[in-house]
C-alpha cells in the first residue's frame, strides 16, 4: 500500500529560527511530490511541487528537497514567522494513477515569540 | 480561496437525513474532487470528476454520491448521513491530471457534524 509518513507530528519553534520537516514515502514509481500549507480552518495551499527528476524547489523562505533514491523529502523553513504556524502536508502522486494522490497526515508547526 | 467556493461552510444535521454540499469554481478547470479530512488521516478521496457527467469513485466513496451537470459545479450528497461522516470536506480543482505538474487548488472546506 502506498504510504506517506511525516515527522515530527508537531513542532514548536521560536520566531526567527529555522526548521526542517520530513516526509518519507513508499509510493513508487511516483510522478511528483507536493508540499502544502494548511492554516487552521482553511484549505491546503500549494507551496512547492517537484517531479521525480528534481531535487530542490524554493518558494520564498520555503525550500523543499527530494531524494528519490531514499524516497525522502524535506521542507526547510528559514527565519520562521508567526504566520508560518500551520500544518504542512506532503503529497505524492503515483505515476499512472491520475487521481489517486497520497496524502501524509501533516506536521503541525507552531511558531512562538 | 480564489476561484473555488464551497457551501455551506458549516452544517449540523441529524442521522439519517440526506445532505448536499456544493463546490463552485470559476476557473473552468476540467477536474474536480471531493475529499474528507479526519484527525489521524491524510486527506482521503471520496469522488472525482473529469468532465461534465463524468465521475468516478475514490477510496472512501461508500455512502456518498456526486453529480456534475455543469463544468463549474460539483455536488456531493450524503444519501443518509451517519455519525461516521462527521468530518471536514474539501473540494479541489485541477486544470490537468495530478500526475502532471498541474495546479491543484483546494476550497476552504465544509465542516459537517452529524448528530
């Protein structure tokens, strides 16, 4: 069964600090890997999307990396802000199964003063 | 969320009653999806549509039906609501199949409580 596992489940950091969120997946072969940010009470919003041939993608202070050999991805947040408090969800699209995205359960990040 | 609207945002209903959730898009995207989000689970696909009157089941489709009579509207119906269907429901749209590098946009969600 295709799975996407994220760690840690939750994280608390001080404003201005950096953090890294992890995503391990068993989906293979896969077409692309996405990271989403979900604020409380809102829908997920896309941060990055990487194909299997890419190993890094940035969106402002967010940088996603991908190691297709080890089936791992990470999302690095630089100089965190209070507005970064949210859940971050890793999503993998299996190759050939167009609508069957596999979602991780997310990492809940809290940025505090 | 720009281009995609879900209604209602919140609903409380009684067990055994039918419930319809609506998703409306202004992006003219071909693909529309219904997901549910529950604690401890990733988003799970209920049904999806790849065009007007073209729909298919997702991984958790039991107890749900959908209809798409116009490009812009995708309706999710709980035929006889049960407490296990208490959840947050998200609609999503895509301008191409998710296996490609296409955008995949979510609505703001509908929080449904079945009592």
